[in-house]
């Protein structure tokens, strides 16, 4: 179910995909204000993306084992070359990447 | 010059050392308030440590190549197992660890 690669349709809109590296937030950021104005919560299924509008739903799939999680964009970042998304700890846990810290992913979303 | 290993003396006080992994701050934290109350600045030579008093000077030495930097503790963290210090970007640059992200270090300080 890592589909949606450029061709998929959802509600009549085209889904886009992007490949790169996902990381997750430091606990240092817990409770701080995100770029959207919402307080950050490690236990919510949210993420930071450089450009996608706040509120965009993004499906994040690990390229190595296919594990997936759906998150809502509510912050800006990551700020490291090659990284495409920063996940909350809960989302990172669902992908099984807490120990490793970073993993290659494909993200898909409807713009 | 990774000395100070338990035996060194400075101003009549004993220096302590600790080994573990160093990481550095995300740009997301730039300008935010640290645990000491100071605004965080990626360009200052500061760091986060779980327990050392704010204002403690710490010498950070890479275990693999001996590169060193001195930082002032002004925040709490890291919050990841095995990590002993989170460095500002400038300090991480002086250690040459920006690309790698994490490196094994020894830290030494006078308590």
C-alpha cells in the first residue's frame, strides 16, 4: 500500500509523492509552539514539512519495510539537507524508527 | 589533549569525564528559550547536558579524531538514550560533525 505514486486519484485530485529521509522531534520541543500556532505534542500524529499547507494529510511509508503512518502537517522543517519530514514521536514509533532515528521514506499527499 | 581523565586538577578542583554520544540542535530551536532562560543561539558555543549546572564549562573531544571544542552549558537535554550532550551548530561545526549528526565524544569538566 505504498501506492499513489503520481498516478493515483483521491477525491478527484492528483496525489503527489516525494522520497527522502524522515527524522523525528527531540523531546526538547514538547509543548512548544509550532509554526502553525498549535502547541507541539509528541503523542499526536503530526509532522513538519518545508512547504505543504498546514492541515495537509500525509501518508508516510518506510521504503525498507513498507510500514506506514498517516500524519497531519502542523509545523515547518526539517532543516537538514536530504530530510523531507520530521515526525512526532508517536508517528516515529508507528514506523518503528525510534532507535534508528532516521529512515528512508516515501510520502504521499493530495494537494 | 583529551586529558583531564579523572586525575587532572584545575584551580584545585578535580576534573571529571564522561563518555557517550554527542548530537546537535535542530534549527527549529533557534531563538527559543533554553532551560536556563537564555534564548538559544546556534552560533554561540553552548550545549545541553542532563544535570551539570548552567554556566559549567565543558571540553568536548571527539573519540575518533581528537577534535575539541569548549562549550558552556545553558540548557537541559539530550533526551535520547546514550546521548550525553547536545551541541549548538557552531560547536558541532568545530568538531566537524555536521554531516554525520552524531559522534562519540568524551566530555570533561570541573564541578
